[in-house]
C-alpha cells in the first residue's frame, strides 16, 4: 500500500511538471527534469524499503488437505524471497507450512488425482521491490509436502533463494524452472518408476545432489553456463552420464538440464 502511494505521488508531481511546461511556466523543459526525478524516486523508495526490511512481516500458516487423493500434481509458483521445500506435511495434508506474504492455493480433485497450484498473494509493488528479495523478504516460504503418495512436482521461481530437499518424497515427475536465482536441490531417494527430472535455469546457480543408492542418468545442455557432473559417480555414456546401476533399475531418475548463464553442479 505504501509503495503504491509513493508511486502515485511521483506521478502527480511529474504530471504537474508537464502541465506547467505546457503552460510555459517552467524555466526549463519538463523532460530535463523527468529522469532525474525518476531516479530520485527510485532511490528514495529503495532506502525506505531497506529501513523497513527488519520490520515485522505478516506470516500466515496454511494447509492444503489431501481430500482422499491417491496421487497429486503440485505446481509451486514462487517469485522473490526464500523458498524451503521438504517432506513432512501434517497427516491428511498435501501441503502445510508457514508463508510470509500469504498463500493462494488453487485446488481441484480429478478422480483420485489432486491438482494444486500454490502461489503467493502477489502484490506487484512488493514483488518488484529489491528489498523483498532474499532472506527476510516478502515471500519467505517454508513448505512441507506429503510423503505418503506419489507426486508430480514442479517449481517455478524467480529472483529467489531456493532450498529443495526432496529426498523423502515419492516423486514420479519433477520440474524446476528458475531465473536469476540460487538453488540447492536434493533429488528424491526413492523415485516412482522412471522419474523425468527437467531443470531449466537462466542466470542461475544450481547445485543438485542425487542421494547415495539412487540410480540416475543426466543430460546437460548449457549455453554459456558452467556445468560440472561428478564423473567418479556418473559414468560417461552416449548422450550424457549415468550411474553404474541405471540400466537395470526400475525406479530411477532421468535428468535433463538446460542452462543459459550461471552454473550447474551435480554430485
């Protein structure tokens, strides 16, 4: 709300300057003042945000019931801030946790499949404010997911810091799409069947770990990004790298990585 008022005030001042310019009442052209005033406004807005960053933010506790579903497809949309995702949802819940900035769930039951979209209560002014990014920002989430049913799970993150410990989840599919971010990812230790894992990163730093005893194949397609795969564990094969027992495993990870800038590390 306060950010909206600030920008409203800036627009009123700029509009007044252009009106005075059109009436010939300004000693200089309004355009000569426009960008300096915009920069001053942005600077003042940023300083105000930094001073307010340590103020107490509203944290909501929310739950998404399983509703008797035998499996679920979950999409997590998270912009600026910190996202922590892991197993351990409360009994009978698909998801539970604490959500700075609020949670807006969109949930429907399709037979035995529960489809859930989880996203913040987004206000564009807060989302675009740099002081809302990183730890202590507007959208700090601690998200616990059900480990009792198979999940198709996707994460879409922006200017964020993500810690995704999926080791105890039963995943049949995983997608991670991220922008200018830092992501640490622990893969599921017990995937369901051949579990496709798709990782897409922009100007991102992504560190992924496959738990010991989990079989995996990885193919990396990187532009200007630095890519490192632990070749002591993942053996070179045509088209990528894989663990020694991948071919014979019935439950395994099939990982495809597409990176623009930044770095990707798999161990």
